[in-house]
């Protein structure tokens, strides 16, 4: 999830991880659903508060 909090879109995440853009987008969307976040910004806030990632 650490790639999400960098200022990157799905294309940047996909390139960094060597996966397709659609796969990167789906990973982010699934994480948002699981953490009940409405946006990427909220996803990062929740992930930080749960100590999933460090800033």
C-alpha cells in the first residue's frame, strides 16, 4: 500500500510494481472497500491510523 500514498496514479503504481494499470486500480479500489474509504486520501489516512504504513 505504500505506493498509493506517493503522489502517483494507477499508472505510476503499475509501473513501479510491474503489473497492469487495471490490476493496480483494482488493488486500490479493493483496499478502499475493505477500509471503508471514499477516496485515496482517506485510504491513506485510515492506513496510517491503523499503522499499515508509516509516513
